C-alpha cells in the first residue's frame, strides 16, 4: 500500500496540468495481459498477494520480502519505457523493495534503438519521395491546352514512374537501415512497407500538383512541417493541436508506426499502418482524377480568336 501511494504521489497534478504518467488499476492478471497485448499501457506494476505482510515480516527478520514485477513495453515506445523505468527504479530504491523487470516487445536490432531506427526510416522515405514528386511533376506536366485524353495518358505515365521510383526509394531505405546503419531488421518487410509508403506519398504530391500547383505546394509543406515530430514522439507528448488535427492523418506518423511494428512486434509489410497510408494514396489518385476531368482553358486559343477577329474586320472593310 505504501508503494502504491508513492507511485500515485509521483504523478500528482501540478498547477492544474495533466501528469506525464497516469496509472490505472486493473482488476485481474487476465485483464492486464489483454491490455498489454493490445498495447494499451506503456508499463505495469504487479504487486503480489501478501506483499505487505511479507515486507513487515522481512523487516522483523522473519522471512524474505516478495519482489514486485515491473513490466515495460519497449515496443510501444522505448523512449517512454526508458523514462518510466528510470522513475520506477528510483521509487523502488526509495521504498527499499526488490523489483524484477520484464520487457515485452523488445527487439535486438544490433544495438540500435527504435527512435534511431524510425528516424532512419521516416526521414529518407519522406524527403526522397518529396523530391522525386517535384521532379516527376516538372518533367511530365501537361502542356497548356492538353486534351483530356492527353492528361489521362500523362497520369498513367506518372503512376508508372511513381511505382518505379518508390520501389527504388523503399529498398534504398531498407538497405540504409539494415546495411549502412547496421541494424538487424527484417529487410524484405521493411523494403515492401517503405515502397508502399513512398508510392502513396508520390501519388499524393504529384496528384495535388497536377490539380493545382499552389495546392500541391501547400500539401507538401503542411505534411513536412506538421508531420516530422509525429513519427517518434508518442501521442501523449504531442501538443493538443497535433493530437487533434495532425496526428491522425500525417503520413510520417504512419510510416513510423509501421516501422515500429516491423522492428519490434514482428509484423509484416502489411500492418496496422498500411491502410492509413493506402488512404493517403487514394487521396492522391482522387487528385489525379480531378486533374484529368477538370476543364482547362487553352492559352493557345486566345491568339487564334484575335486572328479571326482581325480577318473578319478586314473582310468587312473590303466589303
């Protein structure tokens, strides 16, 4: 009971602000196991039955104290797990009890940590996809006055190039993480997942640029500026605006989430983060379709109309 009070006191609300760590009492071991499997908690403390009585007896020299169990989910977010481990270690030491630490979803990736592995995945995928999108649009943009059929053919060429470029980006990133950085990751799953992520990004950026250059520039800038912090920081540490408006949709969050699941939970290329990225690609396809269907004014038509007026005027004068 004393240990529980100290743990709860360590996260009391200060100056009306929410505590960084919040504790929830779970009624049974089965409920706790289910919650940990669903990644609902970053950590858990299990206090065995008879803990207080055993502690009192141990202090009186009539037995040994029972250790408590501390479970840390490193795969949910290792940065938070490390913070909680440090905090609980200090509390356990202060309380003078013995603790056994158990780690779940911990990955041996060659000495690397998840934050580093995520950064090596998120940044190259996003930056290379962004640059390739701008270059692809600049080299394949439709001429002024292009017909709908020409715009449709142009969109097909862009999708083909996007598939090839994203494949190169995906497996280049997997190579960088696995070989250059020396992290022991699932190369095939990482390559396929980052291929999907890059393809969806390129389709989104190119589709928006095709529809309207200012729109494409805004989407690229908003995704870059608003999304880079969402790949590593957990939801609870995001500002309220990010939590509400950016965290649910920015692609970097889902790229980081997919990398986390592959590196730490053993997920494959298709995981919980794949569908949100696919929706990003579908948004790009919608923009491409709109760019094909929306009528475009022909700049070349203006000189022709003026020439016709001039010819008509000369004919009228001759008459």
